[in-house]
């Protein structure tokens, strides 16, 4: 582990950058070995193995959405099948023009797979469906296609889509143009498919490493936080789903050319669920695991199909699936990686521990100014206000007709006893709760119905009560993602996140996963992420929780400084901390504004003590 | 289920290799070496597991039975038959894969495979290109026409022509059709209409059902509203036998006849209750209950090896006929060379099978064979009520002439 | 259109909805109370059907066989929960996959044990005449069964100690564990309850839908959709969604074709899900 003490550009520049040379070289090496094997194996094995590689490509498309974005789609085979049908129809009708088949079937298959996937994901993600609903809906989509296609017969040009009897006479893989076009022999077919798979894999890998891929990672780890950083997560999910659908569609047209035949069984249950198995066996989220899984399962199934174990393939596969899920959730590759990690950690344990210098936050006003300057916010004061905001859940009304407005200049603290509706009010401001009645305005704009990401883009920043960091990403990347959201500029994100890392005193921990930070450090990191956005209005929900006295002092100073250029709202429990903020105070009680004013004045108010201590008399009077 | 011991031994060595996939799986190449060089390699792909193994297991059993009988008599041309069998697991892509594998790896001389039309359609182009005679033994909607493909099951028109004739005579001219919503159902329905028109009948209505339906109340109501003389029902898959229960329970059997071309082909008569099954009329090329020396001998062989707990289905008899017809052709050709075997198969072969005399039509590659009309009894069995002898596959004979047009590769639809 | 036909269609659409509700309740209970989707639900139905079949054929009256089947399937469900589901809490999608693996295993085991064909027990040959039409008494009886089942479940979940605790556990699992509710035991019981309901469904539907290894598949697509459309409010949601989707499909099928009925079912589902992504009851206050 090397740690640079300077937050230099060098260390940062890897984040969000395209695929590294080392990755490309290892892919090239693997492909080279595979190509050699492809050329020397028996034709029949080359033939069968071709299908395994194709299944691997479908697995890759699932791993993109499941492993990377955390959405288990059971409709990959639907895109695969539709792509296959569409690609084949194109090849049957147009291949006579060029002699070549793949030049027609691959793009058409990809397009159709992608378009259908885009439509499905529009329903799912723009409807903001839950994870489970998504899986069930995609599963159903596949099954509906299956039942619908068995009775669907039509003719498209020269292609006959013959219901359950399928589409026959699909041209094989033919490469070369015009007279030079010739049908691929099994080994050549395997070589072609391996090459296509390698290209797709390299593209997916590059995508995963790009800022887009990082944002997808964030959505998987914490979709709410990703949205609160200003990313329209629906759009990202839709794009990813569309890409995955395109890849599946392309695989479908390869499969059709491989088998020369397609029928609705491509949409059936076994097909739909064998894809997650490939991914699980290989290792979820690794991308290459899909291929490992497809080869392993394909090989196993091939061998079982030969009649071994009394032909109990279904039984064996079912048991394998249960065992895999129970005992090997990270798959073959994951298992290997764990073994390797175990070995390495033993070795590293012998090395001397790295000197952990006491780190502490040092507010860098210069940096904050620079962020603000670059963020280019309008200099006139922006005002966030709520008018008669109302939110209720069943019988409880945590936000009950609250009218408030927040401006820069002085910190505003929102206090109140437990259950007073403080956090709910902040969530209503941020948009994670949608109001039942009333209005929320940002400057002149009515944002009552705006999505959270939209409000963040307008200039809102919120730190929720529980520190929200992306656990599996390292500290530096956490900040980088936040900084990148503001103006989608990689260099600028490098600079801002580097500076912020230094300001938070976390340079030494820059490459640690955020989950390894202490509670207080996670709070700082979360605050740092909000600062990277440089919002005009900042909402902090109990920011001081879990901090040391010294850190609280720093925080208090930071908040006071921020309030000079932005509206700052702090929900706090700790009265001593509130006092250090020199703030205007709003007291919430049972969802309503109970009192408002200077902290010192309010401290003398008996009624407020009553509600804090649960004494009833003044409460009733109110 | 039935595998060659030698095959297992060889394969065991490749266990690890297979699991790791590509590179090491090359060890499969060793398989073919396990067989004696002059054996005739016979390929078979049936659904031994999964949803279709109701049929696949019996097809496989019949195939092994026939091959064993031939081997017991010394094989063909003095060479032993060696079966290499793959389990397609009721998954369609497996047919493509195993058909190619058996041809490329095991150099099979003949292929017996498949139950569904889609399986046949998937393999038809492969055997055509690789020139391997292929036998499909299941009742189906008809129309397949391809040089290397031979069909020993009955086609829809073949069964339907006699069934509709019999039913109109017996019940009257008004017909209602309940059919599964895919090729088999829609094409069969077409034949019902055609023959009804020819014979002065009338189709009052039809309902096509997806395979996942379990609630037949709407269909039953529509049948009651139409008031037909008889219903043609073509239940596919286990779920659709539920229709027969619900039909009987609604009291409709007293009001109208119920006939089918595929009821019984998957032992549906075992699944349905006596109340629902009694009186259902079916027509097929074979039922276990038909009389005749051929069937007695076949049943005796079957019973000795597998027992008779489960009634033998028509697909089993068709598979037995397929293996034997091929064997006759090889003996006649004196060789396993493709051209010679195909020529022999197209020479008007006949064979005395469990279901009586069958004739392989040279032009259409379908069988002229008996069609039996039977009626369900209360013991989950059938009583034979009429035999139509040597019914020709008229639609296929009319459309398909592989001697004049050997390049034809089609699945004709009416 | 004659009035008797309309009446028959109305009645049969209600029976269709009843069948759907009977087949879905087990899945809905497990989903609603545990947040787990049991992809092996169809095979649990099949399990119940075979159990009832075996018990009936050993000479026990059918009515008792149904109870036995429900109990045996519940016991089996409890074992499954202990052995598999329990290890996967918090891993929603893994639970899906594991239960799918289980469905394959159950399916193939049924093929091995019972073969592909087993004699059914048949429906009582009695029917009710309405004008020109007859409708099977047993189908009408299923309508009553659905009503009784829903009421019994309502009673179980509101009036018994188990029900109150189980519902408390979904509303706030942290509080529930804080006040000493042993959530593990409750989950086992909930899963057993859901499995038992599936087993009951298979058994009670056995006369109309013969037992075959693949029988579960016919139910699951619609059952999954019904549960998803129903949303978090288990009982009311399932009855509403099942009633709506089941009878709509039936009515369309009666006046048009069965295929059209199916298409209407799926289109309605898609439409409802677009309007209520987390189910029609997602914003309701009530919890049952």
C-alpha cells in the first residue's frame, strides 16, 4: 500500500479514467490463449463451446445490471431472444446484398434488444419500482413473451416466424463480403465469437471504470445518496439497462446464427434462470465471471447430458444453485480472490503497520472559496422556503403545515424533542419525502414536485442524520463522485476532491474503503461530499453526532463560515452545540412550528422546557 | 438412464475437465475411441428429464428395446449397433447442440430423436446438411418434408380425417373445437374445419387456450352456449387434462360427445379420473389395448424389460417402427452409406409393427398405417371400437415429393 | 345476450377470482410478512396436491386429506425456512435464486417419485343448473372456500398471539426484537403458514387440476403478478388484486377468447404497476 502524502493529481487521475493498459494486456493475453485453444480443439467441441461463449455474453449483460447496478433482471433472455429473432429476420432478408450475415444480424439484434430494454427499464426505473418488483416484473415480461410467441406466426419478408415451430433456415455465421463471403467452420466460428466477446468485455470493463461506471456503483451501494449528490439515477439505470439489453440482443443474433433455428423456448423459465446461474457461478460483479460461469455450467451440463448420474440434470442443477447461493455467494472467481486475499493478508501482517499520524480537520477557506467560485453560483442570495408544508403517514403527521424560509447570513437551527418531525421536515425539503400539501420554493421556482436530484442541481445539499457514504468505495472516490456531480469535469473533480481530502485530514486514508472509517470520520466524509457540491442551501441533520469535542469546534466554525455565503439549516439535539452556532432557532413540536427566535431567548421559555421534558400543561395550551 | 458402461468409465476421467469447461473438455474426444471400430453408431436424443420425459423416457425405452432385439440377432450387416444417447432435458437448444455433437464427435449413422415439432425443426437443417437419416416418432401437425427426415408418427390430417368422419356419423354434424394455442392446435383445428366441410359438418366455434390456463369455465360456458353435437378437444400438457375434469363436472358429457387426436398419447387417461375419462374418444396410430400378434409380442418384450405399470404410449410404438424400418433399409442397402440407405428407405418398405402393417411412403417419408378409434373406460384404459386400416398421410403425400424434388426442405402448412 | 349466460359468467368470474386468490394467498403471506418471494411457490402447491393425492388413495376421505396436505406442506416449509431461507436474510435476490433452485429440485423429485403420470381423483359429478347452463358445484364450492380462507386468515393475523406478533415484526423489526420477540421463530411460523396455504391450495384444487409435477407452473405467473400488484397490504391487497385481475380475465375470456383474457390480465397488470409501482396498497394505512 503506497500512500502519497500530497493530494497530487497523480493519485487522483486514476479515478473515472478509462481502462488501464494492464487490463487491456491481460485481456489480450487471455484472448490469445483462448484463440489458440479455439483453433486446436476438435470441431465438435469448438461448436459446443461457441454456445458457451455466447451464453457468457448474455451473462455479461446480466452482470452489468445485477453485479454493477444491483438490479436482478430476469428478462435478459427476453432481450436475447428478441434480438435473435430480429437479427435473424434482417439476415434472412438482406444477407444476399453483401453475402455476409453478421453485418446485418448483429447491429439489428443489438438495436432491438436495446430498444426493448429501454422501454422496460423506463417502466421500471421511471416508475421508481422496488428491487423485488423489478425482478418479478422482468421475470413476468419474459414469461409473457414466451406464452405469446408460441402462438405468434407471421412472415417478415422471406423470414417465417412460425409460432412454436420456430424460425428455421436462419443463415449461419458468414464473414467476408460478396464473393469472398464464406460460412465459418466450427473452429473459425469459435474464434469469431471469442473475439466479439473479448471486445464486448473490454468495452464493459471500460464502462465500469468510467465516471458512468462509478456512478452506477454508487447507485448500487446507496441509491438515495447517489440521488442526493445530484445524479438522476433513473437515467443512469435506464442507460445501463439499455446497453445490457443491446449486448443481450447481440448475443441472441449470434446464438441464432449458431443454431440456425430459433423458437419461443428461448424465452422459457430454464433459459431465463440459467443466466443468473452463470453469473453466480463465476462471481457476481466481476464481468469476466459470467464467462467463467457459462463455461463451467455449459461443461457440466454437457457432461450430465451425456447420461451420467442417471440423467438427473435438473436435480443436479437445482441443488447446485441452492448450494452456490448458500455457501459460495461470490462465485468461483470470488472464492479464488478470497483465497488469494487470505494468503496476502498473512504476508502483510508481518510487515510493520503504517504510521497512522493523528489526522484532523483543517478548514481550508481558500478551497471552499475556490469551489464556490468555480461552481459559479449566482451571487444574489438564494432563499429556500416552505409554505404550509404537510406530510402525513397514516395517522401520523410528522410535518404539519410548516412555513419557513431560509437565507444566507445566519445559521438556522431546527430543534425539538424526539419525534418532533425535524428529520422528516428536512427530507421534505430535500425531496425524499413528497409533500401531501403545501409548497416548497427555491428562490422563485416552485420545487414542490421536483425530484431530489433536481433540487440538488438547483443548489441544495443535504447530509442526512445517518452518515451516508459509499461503503465499498475508497474515501477519495467518495469525494470525487460528489465533486464530479457539480460540473462533470474530471480534472476539476480531481482538484476539488484532492483539496477536500486534505482539508478533512484524510489523505492517509484516501484509499481505504469508506466502511473502514470510524463513525465520526464517516460524518466528516459525508459533510465533505456535501461541500464538494458547493450548494447554495445546505441542510445538516445532526452533523455533530459521534464527533469529539475538538471536531465539534471545527464543525461549528465551518458551519458559521458556510452560512456567510449559503443558507445553512442544522437540525440538532445538542443544545450546547447549537449555542456555539450563534443561530436563529426554530422549535418543532408534533410536526408544527412551536416557537422561533434567538437561542438565548428561547432557552428561558418554560414551554420549550416542557415539551423537551414531556410536561404537558403548556403543550395543551398551545 | 440407459447408458453404456464403457461410456461412463471414459467419461469419469473427464469429470474435472468438464467442470472447468473449454480447454480441458477436449478430453471428450476420447469417448469415441471406446467403441469398437466397426460398430454402427446409432444416435438418440430424447427428453429423459424435464417436463417432456413423460414421452421421452418411453421413446428411449422403445429405441433401446429395438436395438437390443437387433443386436440379439447379430446386429446389422454383421456389425453391432452401438447407441450413443443424449438427454435433451426438455430444453430445445440441447437438441441443436447434441445433434451436432453426435454427428461431429460420434459419427453417428442414424439419428432417432425428439418429441416436439420444434425439436424436429431444430434438427432438420442439421441432418440435412450433414446427411444423416433422421427419424421423428411422434404424432404431430404434419407437413414436414425433408430428404433426410422420416416420420413414423401419425400426422394431424391422417388422424383427423377418420376421427371426424366417425364422429359426425356417431354424434351429428355440429362441432366445437378446444385446442392449444400453438401450431399443433391451430393446424389441427384447420383439419377439423376442412373435413367437417367435406363431410357436411359445421364448426360452431373454437377456443384456443394458452398452455398455462387452469380455469376452463369460460370455455365450458361458450361450449354450452354453442350447443354442439361433439367437442374436438386437443389437450396438450398435463394442465389441459384439467379441462376434461371440469367439462365432466359441469355435466356436459351427457349432452355431447368428446373426441381427440392426442388424448392418450401422453397417458392422459391415467391422469384424469374415471368419471372424466370414461367415454372420451381418441384416434391414434397405436394404443396399448389394440389386438394383434405384433402388439402382443411387443408388449411381452416391453413387459419383460420395463414392466407395464405405465401404459405404453403411441410414441413408443412409433419409435420401435422407426428403428426397425431403418434396420430393414440398411440390410437392403447392404451398407450404411447415406445415399444407399435413403434409397432403400424410399423403396416402399413395409414392416409389421405393434400397430399392424406400416408402409413408408417413398415420396413423403411418412407412414401409411392403421388409425384406431378407441373409447376411454373406467379403468384408465381404452376400448378399441374401430380400426381404419392403412390410412394414408394424404396431405403430406399430396404436398411432398422428395423423389421428384429431393431439395425440398419445408414444413408445409395447409 | 341472455340473462342466464350473464349470470353464469358472473358466477364463473367469481370462481376464477377465488381460484386465483386461493393459489396466491400463501405467496402473499410470505411476501407481506417476511418480504421474501418464494419462487418455489408453485412447487409447494404441487407438493400439497401430491400429498393429498397419496393420502386420499390410502383410503382417507378427501376432506381430511386436504388438512393433512396443508399440515405436511407447512412442516416442509418450516424445514425449508430453517435450512435455507434463514441463512439468506437480508439477501433478497439470493433468496429468490435459492427458492428457484428449490423449485427445480422439487419438480424433478416429483418426476422421480411419482413418475410423470399419476391417476387423479376427479371432481364430484354434480352441477347447478342456471337456465340453459350448468356450472360445476365444486367450482362454486371453491368460491366459498376462498371466502372462508380469507376470513380465517384475517382472524389468525388479528386475533391470535402469533398474528399480532408477526404483524408487529413487519411494522418495526427493531422494536420487535427490542421487546423480546424472537423474530427467527416468527419467521419460521410465517413461512410455514405460507407454505401450508400453498399446500392447501394444491390439495383443494386437486379435483379440478390433476396433480402433475409441472402443475405449479400454471399458477405461479399469475400468482406472482397478483402479489406484486397487491403490494404490502397482504390480505386486502391480495383479495382486491386477485378479484380484479381474475374476474376481468374470465369475463373477457367468456365473451371473446381465452387468449384475449390472458392478454387483458397482463395488460391490466402492466398498467396497474405503472400507476402503482409498489402495488395498489402501497400508500394505504391499514396493514392487513
